C-alpha cells in the first residue's frame, strides 16, 4: 500500500494524469483508464467535500489509495481514487476506460452496449466492473478492487470537467488524446428558474 499511496499523495490535478493508462480490476473485469477528472475538496465548488465531511464522503478524508464510491441520480454508482494527504479530501473521478480483461463479463453487465461503450462514462465504468457502494473505502493496493499504475501516458489532453456548475472553468478533466473510449464532453445545463412576476 505504501508505494501506491505515496504515488497518489499529491494534489488531485497532479495525480489525475498519472491515472491515465492505469489498470483498475474488480469482479473479473479489468479496465484501462482513459479519462479522469480532478477534485480539490474544500477549495473546489465541484467537489463532494466542498462543504465538509459527511457520512457519504468520509472516505475522501482518509488516506490516499482508497476508493470512494457514491450513488447519484438515484440510479448510478461512480468511483473516485482518493489522493492527497490524509485529512485533505482530494479525489479523481474515473470517467472512462477500455475493458482489457473480462470482456464477456463486462458485456453481460452492460447488455446492449458496444465494446467501445462498455466503460465509456463514469456510471458505465462502475457497472462494467460490478462496483457498488459496498466497495467504498476499498484499499486499492490489494483486492477485491485493485489499481495498478503504469508508465506515464505521453499524449494527454485537458479541458473543463463535464456537467459542472461549480468551478466549470478549471481544465481538470484529463484524457488520453484520441482514445475512442473517452466520453463526450457536455457542459452543465442551465438551471430552470421561475420568472418573477412583474
């Protein structure tokens, strides 16, 4: 654990590019990460930890090298790699990847998807891997969820994070340039606000 935690101990925006090309394994499936987003805790309005610690986000305040899994929109799980020093809630959302092992299992979990789309998007990625909230807090250096960092990727693109109203201008989305499994960028939708009577 020490080596992985050490490599993930920096600020989220520095750790995020290191995750590109890394292998994440669970439930008989391995995904090669192709797209991630960085979140900087209390200094970042886009972060789940912006307003402090809760039962939901407590894992983000723990040591680097653990998995933070949350439920969103009442239907999806998404997963983050916890990074930074312990007590500082930095995290990197795993947005997309390529299934490189366990293709048949991933296809069963993602019925009707093309192979390119099996893990293309954060909810699809967790579904392909069979990850749920039960994996929250998992130590990524040893099973059942395992992260293996590789050599740094040389062709990296950056841009704004997807669908965020808080700090949308930060170029903290990182992806492998030209990779077909990278998700489609979508800006945040405008809030529908009722008009005031004249």
